[in-house]
């Protein structure tokens, strides 16, 4: 399969935990990476590999994977976490890049 | 500080060509793959293609939607990656981003950081 599927929108109450998921066959072979994009800004990498955070990304962001599903969890969501989140993976051939359609996270 | 700056975006007519540049600083450019992405207005991210470092042959990969029309190249002496866009279509209208690629041969890939993007508008 050449697709990654994300829920279009998710909401979370301030301070609560939210999980954003990404499904696709390629995720059985390769870990996903996750990007945060706020309006008018470039994407920012928040999780890569098994569960790695780049420098400067708060530890409330974590990643996990099971079967064909990758998840981004925000534990204790903050107002500044409101953004679009995209998952990304290599495709099953290993030479191309896939993106999910993105999930719009609203923090209530 | 690692920084990427795209330039070259413009308004062009369908069928014409355009070359985008991605100027890098703050890291050893030649040691990394570089990738291009697009984002049409109000839409999600799409991968355009990538170029590997010379250590991995400097080879390129492209999305099916641009293969044969777009070409990625690099000048390691200037720390610049290029995206040559030919036979442009209205559907190529998007913000184009470049990013440094971490693309190990047998494990997950990721891209970090991203430039601020440059807008390409294809319209008659």
C-alpha cells in the first residue's frame, strides 16, 4: 500500500492526554516520524525513529508503534500544541516517502 | 545553528520552468541527503523527491507525480540544493520546502530541519 491514513481532526481538553494515530502497511516495516505545523509556519519534527525527540521538543511528546499503526501521544496537552500533525514514513519499496493527510489538533 | 533558506519561488505560466534553491548553513552539507516537499494552499504535505549525499552515490528519488518533469541536484561546494521544475502545471501551485534528510539505508527516515518555504504559483 502507498498510503498513510490519519483522522482529520482530534480535540483534547487542556492538560489532558491525546493520541494521534497513523495507519499504513509501510508502518509494519518502518517507524513513522511526526511533524507539527502551525498556521503560516514550516513543519517541525517532533518524533522520529522508535521514540526519539529532537532537541527542544518537550517530553510530553512521545511516539509508539504496533503493527500497521503509529501513534503520537501528547501527555498534558498545552494551548501551544494546537496545530496540524503529519506522520511520515518510507513506503514499502523503501525508496519513496509517504505522508499522512494530517490531523488538526484542537486544544479546548 | 542549522538553517535552510529556500528561494526562487515565482508566478509562472503553465508549461514554463522554474528553478528553486535551498541554501544551507550550520552543518556539513555534503554529509546529508536533501529533500523537497510541497504543500498546496490549504492542503497537506507531499514529498517531491530527494538527493542522497555523494557518499551514497548522490542518487535521486522522485514522487510519481513529478518524475520526468522535476530534477533535484546539489552543489556541495556552495551548500545549495536545487529543484528544477519543468513543464509546470496549475496543480504544481504550492509552497515548496527543503529539508535535511536522515535516510539510513535500512531503517526509518526523517527530515529536520525544514526551511521557511517558497511559493510557486502556476497560472495563466
